[in-house]
């Protein structure tokens, strides 16, 4: 904790000196930092409220049934549907994955969700289809989604003890 405060202090000091001597790369870093921080402040609180509601409203049995050890191919549909609607990128996807893990989702489903959250989001898919075409988008999904499942299941075998326990 103390080390983090020292590093943050050095960062703020660098930004202050950069601003004082008009060091343009430092000023650009400052503007990027403010922009990024503002983006986080707008997204993360809402995401954590939704994740908290998910934790309270969704029963462990429901997640275990659809995404747990007994889940079949339909589980991947649910993971892809959840990932496609995740806004905020990995800032939101990681806490959602942690909530899913606490509720009993199996490791392969967690890895699939995290990877899918980076490539199947609806706004990104619409943007992609608009600029490179619907045919490209469909081909990318047809190729990448099965590979994503295979890679996730392989990683689940490499990291079998990834599961988290739900707090009582």
C-alpha cells in the first residue's frame, strides 16, 4: 500500500513538473489520465451496482445449472449472451466473472466469458459490421467462437483450481 502511494505521488509529481515546464509528453499523459479516469468514474459505479444486484438476485443453483459442471453446449449460449451485453470491457467483465465463479460457474465457462466479453460486445459488433461488412463479421464469429471455446477449455485444464467459493 505504501509503495503504491509513493508511486502515485511520483506520478503526480511528474505531471506537475511536466505542466510547469511545458513538457508536452507529460501534458499529453495528464490529459489521457484525466480522460481515462473520467471514463472509469462514469462506468464502474453503475457496473458494481449491477454486479451487486446479480450477486443478491441470482441464485447459486441457477448459475450452477446453466454454467456449472453439468452444463452442456447451452451454457456457452448463455455465456456468449451475457458477454455480448457486457459494457465497459474488462473493467466490468472481471468482476462479473468473479461473481459467476462465486456462484459456481465452471472454469471453462469463466474463461469463455472473459474472452467473449472482449470480442462479442454488441456495440463493437455493430461498429465492425458497419465498417468491414456483415460477411466479415459472420466469418469472424464462425471461426473465433469455436476456437475461443476450445482455448478456454484447454486453459481450464491447465488451471483446474481457479474456482472461488461463495461467501456465506
